[in-house]
C-alpha cells in the first residue's frame, strides 16, 4: 500500500512539473511574440486588413537637343471595382457600360467576380473619369494615372518609339532607355474589415510614387521636320516604297534627325497606316497578318535593314587605296565602258565609257572600271582589313534596339570577280548607319565614332544624374588621306555626279549611288546620296535613300537634290554661315531682304507678316500664345525664298 501511494505521489509531481514547464514555455513564447517580434506580426495583421491599390509613377520626358518635349505625359485615370463594397451592382454595371462605352457583359463579368479589386479600364480620359467619380458609386474606384503623349504625332516615330498600356517601352528610345524613364509606382493602402469592406472614416496610408528620369537627346525637332518634309515630297513625287534620311554630326556621332517615310502616329501606334495596308481592308486581316503589318510599320530600316551601298562605297575603296599607297591622284586609267574580270564582263554606268581619266576624274565620274582596278591593287586581304578598321564588320553600337550587322564574304571566298564588284559597292551588305560611321571617319580626320541619340539623363527635379558617353577610336584613317578625300568628294559635288546637291554659298562634299536590289534585273533600285558640309571641316553629314522610285532612279538625279535641299536649310540653322561668290550673289539675288521681327506676335499675326515677306516655308515649333524666339534673327539679310522658324511660348518668356 505504501509503495502504491509513493508511486502516485511521484506521478502527481511529474504531472505538476510538466504543467509548470508548459506554463513557462507558453509564457516564454508569449514574451517572445510580445517583446521581440511584435512589430513584424503587427505589420502582418495590418496587411490582412489593408487593401493595396497602385499609383503609377509619371514616366520621364524625352527632350530634343534644345529642350523641346518630344514625349510627354497626359493625366488619365484607371477605373476599378471592389466586389465586396458594391451595394447596387446593376446600377454600377449600367453606368460603367454607358460612360466607358464597354459591352455590358464585359463589365458584368468583372463586377461580379469575387476578387479584392478588379480593373475595368485604364487610360480613361480625366473628363470621363470625373463623370464616374461624381456619381459616387459604392465599390467603384477612380485612381490617377498617366498616359504617354507625343506632341508631334508621327515625328521621328521609329526613333522615339512608344509605350504599352503599362507605360513600359515597346520600341525605339522608349524601350532602350526604359530603365531610366520608368519611375517607381506608389500605393494607396485602405483599412478593411475581415469581410473586405473598407472602414468608414479610416485614414488611408499613401506611399507616393517616384517619377521617372528625363532623357535629353541629340534629336533636333527643326532638322527632323526639315528632313521629313523633304523626304515626304520625294516619296510622293517618285511613288517610292520608302524614303530614309539620316542627319548626323560626323565629329561626335550625335544624330540630329532620322526619317523613315512613311512614319506612323505615335499616339495611335496600333492603327495601321494606309501605306502599310496598301489597299487592304484592316477589318479583313487575320490577327497574324495584322501583327506582321504592325511590325513592318514599326520597323526602322536605318537601324534594322542592310543593303548594297553601291557607288557611295567608293568612298571607302578610295580611302583604302590611298592608305595603302596603291593609287596616286595623278594615276591615269582608261574606261571603255566595261572591264573584263576573269570570264565576266562588268560594265560601267556610262555605256560608251569615260575614256582616259585620272584618279580624281574617276571619282567625279563614279567610274566602275577605275574602282575595279584600284580594288585589285589593294587586294582582298587588305580590302577586308579596312572593312574592319572602318567599323564595317561590327555593329555601330547605336542606342536603339534591333541593329543589324553587315553581311560580307569570308576572305577565302573573295576571288577576282567578288573583289571587283565589292570595290564599287556590290556583293555585300551593310546598314545605312554603318556606312555613315565609316564615312565620318574618312572626313573627320580618322576618328571612328559611335552614332547615338542619348546625351544625358536628369531626375524629376532637373538635376543631371548621368552624362552619356560613347566609344571613339582614333587612327582609322590618316589625317593626310582624310584631307585628300574631303577635297576629292567636294569636287564630286562641284563638278561631278553629285552636282545637283550644290547649294549656293556652301562647300559640300558627297557621293552619289544607285544600287540595284536583289534579284538582279528585277528593275528595283535604291537611289542614294551621302553628303557632308562644310567640306573643309564637316559639321553635318546627310544620307538620303529612296527605295524603289518609279521612273528615273539615279542617285545623282533624284537623291542629291533632296540632300542639297536639307543641307541648304539646316546649315544656316546650325550657325554655319554661307560664303557667296560674286557670281552666286548675282545669279541667285541673295541677301536682298531683311528678316522681320516676329517676337511677341501671335501665330496668326506672324503668318500674315510672313506671307508678305517670303515665298519659303514657315515652321512653328512648340505651343504657346506668342513667338518668343525666331531664326533667322530680326534684321538678318536673306533671299526672298528663305524659310523662317518661330518658337512659340508664354508671353512672359520673351523677357527671359
């Protein structure tokens, strides 16, 4: 008996000990939660009773080189519904369907869906959103938002690119610099009950968004407009497939303009243009066909396409021959209109031939036999060496997505015929920008630059946070060869095949080209002209390409005048003053009238004055009440056909 009682006592003590230990464990655990991790669990508890709604950050702006806004933001709203808070679902469905012009079944499906929050429509105009807000519908949320807006519509559309519904870049600079332009979204946190109903009179927690950074580019809206208008005129006149123009500073690679006519409306980027549809009905296209046509419409040929450059490549062949010492300016050649290379007869563009000519005349005449001869002197191995040295076997590094690379024969595949055709720009392909990069090195003293648009990035407060830099490589061409080539190419415009690019008062160098597209003898050509000015110290380079023109298709006939028109407009704008000879002053009646003062006038008043002053073009830049700045400046002496550029702004900006 005594043994049994002792056993019970020990068991009771064990149970008591276990209970005491349990109490200590629970008390310790409770102390841990109350003292050491109380903040974390309080936060989790709050999150269970909070509903989160996103606040979009304002995307950074894109500016041209003069501070003109090229990509802006327009305030819009996002309309959402919270199922648990809707008291009158039928009224909500009816009103949202009517005001947002959505099918009733679409709205019903989202209103009746059991979810914490359901988006009905984004990018709703503010006026429309205000109508919904004023109705005071329970469970309907109207949140601020931003939509990308392009003030100049189709201007530089394939360069700037556009954004999607989430404000993320899709193509062009918008996607290339997306990491800078995108901001950090904010949030609105609202307290709710366990059933998801918002607590009345409970304060909202708001985390403000961080706006995106601004991008400053080398694009110049005035130069872009000049180039686009010139391209559109020849596009229409020649019923071309496409006209592309690139305007670049050959000293540092800054691209002032890049045109690809036809362009598309950046504010309606998914709407197919008439040029792309080419007579087809948009509503009859399949989804795959529509997507293919959109990709065609968005494609930037200056970046993503390659072509046979034709005679403009003779600039590179001549440079290689001079660098190698394979030719001298006094060397003479004979052109009978063809050259026999192995078993092939390769003809010159002049059927009867050019006869006897020296090297300078060979370039001025763009004579194929001359260049086949000097190409053979250089040889395949050294020819490819200069391809490499002038950057033609690698991408340029331009800051746009989708850049193509050249297609060039391997050394072992270059026989006599291939070398002959390569010497005048056939049997290989490069991109337009690769040609400009190589030509820039030829005329800028030998520096291989990187073509680019981005200049700097600044934050929302206007403070520069990053100055963009690009690779440059010296020694691509010797200074002596560069000087010789500038003189030879100036002669091409002054006296040779490029004379239709001549502009009174300016010294312009350049090279014409007429490239036959593959397959041969298809009757499809690319007419082009590569030009630069001033010839002695190039500050601007222009490449004009007319794809599949109807009728006359020679580069010297139809592309050179377009380049001359563009250069004639932009050189004075860039501050490069003309230097007229006495004969030019006599022939063109230059400098005969004084520019009126447009500053302070409204757009209507300015147009009236301009009509009585000039037969040229009037360009209006920016938005505002009055003219705040003009070019040329008041009182400058110009000719009677001069163009005028007016910058519009607020009246108070005049004094500044």
